[in-house]
C-alpha cells in the first residue's frame, strides 16, 4: 500500500523510545500487522512504519509515521536524529525488568529535555502485562512516574494484544485535541528525516537498519 501526502491528510510522527528488548518492535508489529513473534529481531539504529487511520470528528486522514528506535546504549546518541520533530513520543519499559524503567527515569526523560524536544504528546507504556505475576514495577509506580512527567500511562501487552490499539488511538486523539486550531492547516513536513521508498507491506525502509534475533 503506497503512502502519499495530499491536502486531505495530516502527518503525525510518533517515536517509541526505551531499553533493548522491552518490546518496542513487538508493539509496533502488533499495531500495524496484528502479529506477534516471540523471537523478534533486535532493532539497530531505527526503522519507520506507516499506518493511515481516521478519527471521529477529524476531517483529514492521519498518516501515523511510527519510528522504532534502537535500545542499545551504544546507539543512544544517534536516536535524537530519529525522534527530532516527533509529535508523539512513547517511553516503553518492561514491567518485569526494573532496570528498563529506571533508564527512562534516569536517562531518557532528561535526554529529551537536553535535546530541546518539546511540544509533543508523551506516553508511558508498561509492556508485557501478560507477565504481571513477575512484575518488578507495578502499575501504581508506573502511573506515579507518568504523572510526574505529564505523560499518559498505559499497561500493554504486545503478546496478548492488550491495550495496544487503544494506546495509539488515544495518543493521536490527544494530539488532535491539543492542535485542533491548526488541524485543518497543512501540517505535513519531513520532520528532519528523509522517508525512503516502501517495502512490500507499505512500510518505509531505512537502509541503515539491520537486525539479529534476541537471545
């Protein structure tokens, strides 16, 4: 499926950020393709995906440009290239790995401020809710952190398809509500990223992206 800009659509760039193996790619794959793989490929650098959707009371179609960033520490410095110009940012952690939560608290939220990223809708997603019996970060602690950074909190499971679609729709609605005065204007731009040609699934491909299976 091709992706074209026109006067009847609006682009919203959304970026997922978090430690490696928290399930960012799985969340996107569940939302875009309604699929889940227990041996998902680790993302190097970044990948982007496109999904077009419609929202009630919004006259234009929304082209949601979803960026999946690498979680490895060695790639953190370059991730700002990919989240530059993001309208929506989702911080993702694994509820069974406390370290993945602390990285968001102690690094990523401060890094976004240092990089001058602003005027975006922020979400906080506690992934792998299907493993809640093994949680190291409970929902109350997640919500408390979300409130402290003015983020919208979501408990999700890419494996069980719990809360994924609702999270993306809710954040898009919140973006449109905040920007309702400008929503009918031409808001399309390349957000500092050159989007390359589609692959067979209608996704945008970035030539720097490779993958290997998680252990």
